[in-house]
C-alpha cells in the first residue's frame, strides 16, 4: 500500500515535469469523456422531455380507429369507414384490465364568442374520454352523463381557445359561445397540455358531449358510429393482452372471415413510446461509438507517450533494477503513470462535460440531465483505458535487461 | 567464512553467429571486510564478473555463493531482493536519477523494501552524513559536482547496509582531486567493515586495495595481496568522512 501510494506520488511528479506533454497526452481523453458526458446529458434531457410529452397523451392508453375503405379506387384513409360504434367500445370495456372506455368524434369548425372567432377542432366525447386522456379542469367542471343523455349544449374549452376568444383575465365559465350558430354554455376550461410529439397544439380544442356532436353539430350517416375509441389499461403490462383481446372481439363483432383484414386499427401508446426509445437507443449507440473512438485515440496517445518515456528513462529503469526493483515494481510504476494520465484526463473531461451540458441548457435552453451514473462510468472507462494502453509500454519497461539499461546513453 | 565463493564461473554470450566467451572459468573467494581491486584491459571479462557478482546477470555455468547462498540458481525476483539487501552499486557515470534530490536518490533502494517513509528519510540522511553531504540533501544531481554526485551514489549503495559494495570504475569520470576524495571515502567505509570490490583499469586506483585480481581473456591472470600499502596511501584530510 505504501509502495503504491509512493508510486502514485512519483507518477504525479514525473508527469508534472513534462506539463505540456502530459496535458497534450490527456487531451484525447479529455475531449472524449467531455463530449460524451455533454452529449449524454443533453440526450437524456431531450428523452425526458419527449417522455413528458408522450405522457400528456394519458397513461396506458389504447386507441382504436375505425378501418379504411376504398371507394372507387381511392383509399379513404384511417377512419374512412364507419365501422366502429359506441356499442363496440361499450363491449370492449368488459375486457379484464380495462379501466375506462371512451369515444370521440371530431370535426373542424368555427367557434365564436362575441366579436371574436377561432377555427378549431370540435371533439364530441364521452365523459370517460377526458379521464383517459388525462385532461383536468382548470375552472368549472366536466360535463356529466346527464348532459350526454340530453345532448346538452355545453362546452369545455382548451387553453388556446380561451386565449383566443376571451380577454386576458376573463373567466369563460358561465359565458356562451356559438358553434354552428348554436349557443353553447361554457361549463369549464382545461389545464394546458402543450404540444404533442408531432408538434400539434393539444390545447387548440373544444369538447362537447358526444351525443350533442352526433345529433346537433356534426350529423351522421350512421347513428352510434364514432371517430375513435379509447381504452385505458390498469397497468402497462396488461396492454399487449388487452390489444389482442380488442382485436379478437372486434373481428367477432364485425363478422370478419379469417381471410379478411381488420376493419379497424389498434394503437398502443407503448408502441409510440418505443419508437421514441428506439430513436434514443440509436442515438446512444452513436454516442458510444464516438466515445469509443475518442477513448481509443486518447489511449493510443498515452501509449505513444509512455513508449517515448520508457526509452527516455531506460537508464533510470536500469538504476531502479540495480538497487532492487523487481519487474513488477517497474511494471506498476509505468502502469500507474498511464492510469494517472488517463484518470486525470477523465476527471477533467467529466468537469468539462458537466460544464458543457450546463452551458448548453442555460444558453441554448436544452434540458440537460446529468446523471451520476454516466459520470462514474465515463471516469471509470478512462481509467481502464490507462490500464489497457499502459500495459504494453509498462511491460516493455519491465522486461528491459538491467545491464543494458544501465549502459543506455 | 568467505563472503563470496565462486567456482568455475563461465559466461558465454551469443552475438549472432559468434559465441563470445566473456568468462572462461573464474574461481575466487573474497572474505568479509576485504578491499579488492579487479583489474584488466577492456574485454578481459571484469565487467561481466562484476555483473555476475552483483547479481545483475547469471553465469552460464559454475556456482556463485554470496554469504553462503547459492545465487547462481535464483530467479529474477529473488536476485532483485539480493541486490536490494546485500549489494550496493557505484558506477562510473554515477547513475543517479536526474531531477530528483540527493535524498530521494539515496532513499531509492529502501523504496523497494517497504520501509516506512519516515525511516527511509532518517536512514538516507544518515548515509549522506557518512559521505559528507549532509548539507546537499535537497540538491538535484545537476546541481552537484561529479565528486559530490559519486558520493551520493556511494550513500545510496551503503544506505541498506549491504554485504558488499561493487564499485565499477568509480573514479573514471572524475578529476584527480575528486578521485582521491572518492577513494578516501571508500577506504574509510572499508575500514568501517564494508567489503568493497573495485573494478578499475587505473593502477593508481587499484593501489588503494590490499588485494588485486588481474583478469585477462575471461580468466584470472594473477591474484596478489600487498599488505600495508593502502593505509599509507589514505589521505584522510580531504574527503568529508
């Protein structure tokens, strides 16, 4: 222990003598570690931001869209067919593990309040839909089942609508807005959700009871047909099973023959998250590659300079051997020098990386998450690089013949 | 009991196609407390003998016993331990570690021994005092004269209290004044009981020794003892001993 400590001290002194050289040697490691930490921190920040966005969609949500159909050779797109009904969704609610089931129907329309108007998406939704999607009322309250039953002309306003139809500070609850020239009573306003992963403003929306939309606002060819059904699962683990069950029940209800394709589409929120995770996984691999290459280059730099050092100090090695240094002492001495170089480089790199990530988040406003794990891993790896690339020069030094080393000029 | 007993030491090097017979059967005994000069022209095998006696090299054949231990069969690691504990080296070109203080140079052998750094320092200071360099502890080799550097080297050789000090042309790089000082230091240490083997080709230096071994072509040509002479030559006033 004493010997190791002394060796470390000697290593620091030797490296301190060639400050410029040591600094340049460490540069590769510094840049590698620094870059990785900065990039990982920013990447983690971005990932967290995306996950937060995904979470605004609601938790454990399964979306069912009616199928498409081809009319005269033209594909009508998702929801082109009116194959999904309220009864379908009510049936799906019975699947074990389903907590809520809701449905919606949407159309783009103008909303008017006094002399202001706004063009937005009108959503006719069942009350549970709002729960599934995680909406909460800022003022007022959601409409109730009674409003559904009577097809009441009540409306909930998204934050963007409030901003555009009302004066700042004005409370919309209780006032009346007009949709399709019909008066609707504002019963509540909603907490803002922000933008979704595709950059759509989720708050640019109004909600009215589904029945109201169906009977009074949008009109429909087939009663009970819906634009989309929504289920929420009790836990993420249950989602794949529920999705399978949804498919089975809907095929049965729609009387599809085995050869026929589904006339509906089931989307799992976890799948969307997985796509995002996939992106960040490939980002991570890319980072790993960059880190490996820069650590490799840094390691080669260390090896190179140590080989020079071994040659320069051949006589010193001979002297040390003459006075009783064993081969392992010499090996350890050079190995410690390599590790001190790489570990110091790693430490400086960690410092610069953290500073860089902080700077990026404060200047550019990118969210950066600096986790202790990555700092420890990066530092540990840089030290390992020292061991790995120091081994060859150190071994070379330890295998010198003392007689020849002493004679070396 | 003899400190060093060697029997038929043979050392053969291969240099490409050629075989070089550096030693062709050297047998000698050296008793504790002796001051022996090994002389000979270059190529006579005296350096090879020195390397073998110093446990830096192993003989091709023959036996070498140091303090009764047959070291010709020991492995590298044990040889390093023997060098560390029983042998002190003094070289022609001093062989101090550059940019390292005199004190640390003297501490070097103890560094490989697991002696506490406090004790290392105390012993090193004492060794430097013995060679008259107590006031030069913090100096680097470059800040010392040749004679002073060699005395640091001697301090390093004796700090572990070795059985023998091997001095290979210790005055080869020194002027006559410094040479006399170094020889005075060595003879004083010898009178204090340390066995010294001196390799030299200078008769002036060899004259300090009571016993002179002449080598030629890898063999001992002559082994003469001349009593009384060295003590007359000691010039104690110059060296700081």
